[in-house]
C-alpha cells in the first residue's frame, strides 16, 4: 500500500487487543509534510525544554525531538510501538497509555509542550483528551497538533471527483472517526481555555491541504 505522497507508511497493523502493532522503525506516511512545520512551531516558542509526544507510535518523531536537544517523553496505546520507540530513541522515556489517562502522574512533572500528530481524529472523546493535555502542560505551555484538514472547498472537490466515499470510508478498521475543520478544532481548544496562536495547512495545495497543524497556548 502506498500513500499519495509516494512514501510507504511505517508497518503498523491493527490488533483488537493492543491497538496498533508496529513491525518497523520507518516513519509514518505523514512525516513528509507534517514534521517540518511542527518542528518549526516548537522552535518559534521559546523556553521549550521538555516535550510529551502523545501518540508517539514507534518513536520516529521523538527521535527528531531528541536530536534538537529536547527532553522527550512518549506515550502510545501500542505496547509494540513503545518498545520500538525505546529502541530507536533510547534517550527518551516512553510508556504505554492513552490521551485519556492521567498524563501528569505518568510523566511526573509538567512539560513545556505537547505534540500530538494525527491523533485527535481517532478519538471518541476529544474533550477529555484536551483536558488531559491541559493538565500535563505547565502554564503558558504549548500544544502543537496535526490532523487531516477538512473544509468546504476540499469536501466539494472530493464530492465532484467521486472520491467522497473513499475518503470518508467506514471500512477502515481503526480509522478516523472525527473529521476536523479549522473552525471546529479551534472551538474544541477554546473550550478548554487554550489560545490558538498559529494555523498552517500542509501537503498538497491551499484549501485542499492533506493536513493542518495548529498551535495553541495553555493559559
């Protein structure tokens, strides 16, 4: 299987008991267009030393964070992903858990930033997720998250091209259950008191973006 950007995804398969099972250290397909803007946002915010990579998968992005001199904690529901992350990013600290858990207790102290890449679209309860993120962030800390972009022009293009069913498929086990626009994601963050500071669409063309990266600051 190949994605539209021509990159093969990392080997991650769905297991009913453990979520995703990782068989490789290869980066995920979205690394080609999501990683750089996320790293740029972290660099733009001064005072970031400790980061929680929430939904860290096999640790491939955590490795990028460590290479930039950051203290990295990683959390994922996949035990095999966490095991792989600890192998390829031994400088980080990783644990099995979800975004619904008490992250502050698991990490041990507040962090300066939380990164959540391609996570929020998989969650039944995104409000609880943002609450847990707020708890683990220090006051003034930042959340940088990415999720597939949806908006009027993109949805119209999908409908006119006959690709709407394929895009919103219900046949993907463990697939996306929430489809976020810039407006709905901002509303979710503002409910928890976050101030949205930056938005950028990434991948493909303006307003037909593959994904969006949103940066928000905790009060």
